[in-house]
């Protein structure tokens, strides 16, 4: 029996593209399940050494800001032994379901390079031959940006947010007994969101390629983007300039890198 030949992109119908997309989603889901199963096997380490580490005063971020505060006479709210709240599970299946969903989130993070590879295979037929040779560079740069964002969210944004929200009080009558799901929501949402935000240069690359975003537009809205970044930094950091700058600088660098990418894409399009 003759082997069925794969159709070229020009010969594929809309249904064929949907079929390719379906298999992309299937393989990506399997990658998340496999990686999530591995994470589930090491759930004790993940919870004790990673997820619950930011509630202790000896967490690396708190020590850094505490040393910074002692050196320069800044806000010393990070100099503590432990955050002033307790974490509770208020439902019978709370800890089990938390373990499952946390493993799935960890599976997405660990399986992200595999998902990227599946996405690359899906869009590869629409690229020029000169662009297909950049597969390794695309996978490497996108993965590095994503995991850099995860680390930035976990080591910078998450501790700052926990410190601010954990110490915030409307009255001494109200005590903070934080629900497990609420705590984990901040950890997972912050880390994964930062990982995706750090993909901004890659997103700008594709948007510039199809003409939806221009370097001129990004340059003209730069001041507004910077104001938004500073507002975000002001919300999640203590009231001192140094902490706000530490949070804002990486976001500004990503924005400027996106402008450079958009500019290069426009120059390349004009030459072609």
C-alpha cells in the first residue's frame, strides 16, 4: 500500500488546516500531561521548596531588599522572619485538587518548549525557506524569554505582591487567614503571566511581519507604555524608588527590544 503523501501548504484546504491544528493541540496536551505527571511525583518538593518558600523571611528576595534597605535607609518592611498570615485549606478535597491543578500548571511550564515546537511545525509551511532555518534560534530565544519571565515573576513580582498584600490591613480587628487557592492563584498567575509578558518581542516580531504593528506606533506610544509600567511597579512594590526601578527596568527593556525588532522587520520588508 502506497504511503500517503503530505500535501503542500498551497494544496491544503481549510479542513486540512483544522486537522493540523487539532493534532497540534492533542500533542501539546499530551506534553502537558506527561510533564504534569512528573511534577506530581515531586509535588512535596515543589510545594515545600518552591511554592511556599516566599512566605519565609529568609527567602532570597526578602534578604536582598532587606540588605538594600539597611544599606541605603529605605523601607524595611522586607526585614522579617515570616509573612504575617496563615495559609488554610477550607474544603475536604482542597489539598488534593490543589495538587492536581498545580501539577498541570507545572506541566505547562515544563512542557512549554515542546508546545513551542508544535507551534513552529504548524506555522513552518507558511514561512520562506530563509526563515525556516531559524527554527533553533526561535525555539531557544522564545524558551529563554519565557523561563526568564517565570523567574522574574517568581523572584521579584510574587514576593513584592505577597509582602504588600500580606501586610495590608484595613483594621487590626481583621486577621489574615489566607485560603490555599487564593495564595496559589497569586503564585501561578504571576509566574505564568510574566512568562507570557516576556514573550513580547516574539509577539511583536509576528505582528510586525503581518503589518499589524509598526515601530513608529510603538515609539509614539512609548511614554504611555512607560507610565503604565511605572503604575504597575508602584502597586506591587513598597513606597521607595529603588524597588519600583528594579521592577520597571526589565519591562522597559522588553519594550525597547520590541521596537528594535519591529524596525528591522520593516526594513527587511522594504528591501524585499
